[in-house]
C-alpha cells in the first residue's frame, strides 16, 4: 500500500506538468505534422496529399538557400561563440575591478528582444545608411553589402546573433567555473602544472557537461532565428538571405500554403533534434574514451 500511495503521489505531482507539456508541445507538434501531409491553405478544407509537400521541397531552390544560410550561421556561431564566451567567463572570473558590472554589461544584449536587436543593427550594417560603411568611407573602402547582398548576409546575421547571445553563454560558463573544485586546481598547481595545462587538463574536462549545455542551446537557438533576419533584410533580395524559420513564415503566412509551411517546420524540428542528439552522442563518446 505504501508503494501504491507513493506511485499515486508521483503521478499527481507530475500531472500538471504533463498536461501543460501535452497542450503546448505534443499537441502543436502533432498538429503540425498532420497538416504537413495536406494542401491546407489556412481556410476551407484540407486534402490529404501524402508526402507531396516534402518532395516539393527537394525541388525548391529557396528552401535549399535558406538551409545553406542556416548552416552557415550555425557553423560561424559555433566557431566564434563557444570559445569567446568561455574566454570571457575565464576573464571575468578573475578578481578585477568592476567584474560584476562588466558581467552585467556583457549579459545586457541577451535581455534585449531580438526584434530590437535587428533594428539596432540595421543602422550599423545597412549598405546605404549604416554606421559601419560611413566609418569605412574615409578609408576608401566600400560601400559593402553587409546585409541584403548575395554573400555576406549570413555572416552578418551570425555576428549579430553572437553579439546578442554571448552574454547568456558566458553566464552559463561562469556558473560552471564556480563548480570546479578549488582543491583540484591547487593540486594541479602543486604538481607543477602551468595555467594552460590546468585549463586544458583540469578545468575544461570537468566542464564537459557545461559545454554540452551551451552547444545544444546554441544549436536550437540558431534553428529558431527569425526576428534578426526579418528586421535586417526581410529575407531579401529574392529570398537569398532567408533562414529556415523565416522562409517557413513566408510560405505559411505570406503565400498561405500552410501544408508546405508545416512541412518546413517539421524539417526544422527534425534537423534541430538530430543535430543536437548527434553532438551529445559525440560528446558522450569523447568522455568515455
């Protein structure tokens, strides 16, 4: 009876969370998957068309362009954001003047709404009115198509994303550094380890889980980028700067092809999940090696 009672208590405690999870995650995802197999236009009836929406994506050049842009943003963000945010956490962990204020300053962009971040950076990166080209003009450089061009837009979006996310990642790394036992570091010092050896062989291995958390959050956030692209370029010119989410928005709400839009949403969901799981599996293999 004690076991049954405990079982029901656990079930009752989990029930509200499970209900909310089902209502706001399981049901919408299931609904989107179901709609991705129809020709729904958002009104009227919806006819089942099988996998036609998915096969159509294979011949859609704008879909592949948005996928390439998303991959570029992901790779550039991973290469820049992970080491730079970790380096900032290491720096601000030291006992320096105004360290608390500096941490708050670095974290500041993370609390600004992405739509406002995009608006701010328009006045910096815009080829015609942007501050950056104005600063380069006396040097005889430019004007450069930082946004809205054929090649640099994904990289510019990546840098804006890094600027807005570095404080959040730094905070997670900073919290992880606080959990590294000081006695382990002291033992490494007594053994003659240099600062670099302490970092490489003690601190970083003990923060594998923190690195995994930051990387997975970064991957999922990149696959959700919409507001930055919407404000910086609107996806143009001719969809050359679209990300997967912004292109999904265009297909779903501008062209009113809800079935096709939901197919793109399902692809985003699967790609984000598979990329995160692949990284976690690789990280687990490295930790067991």
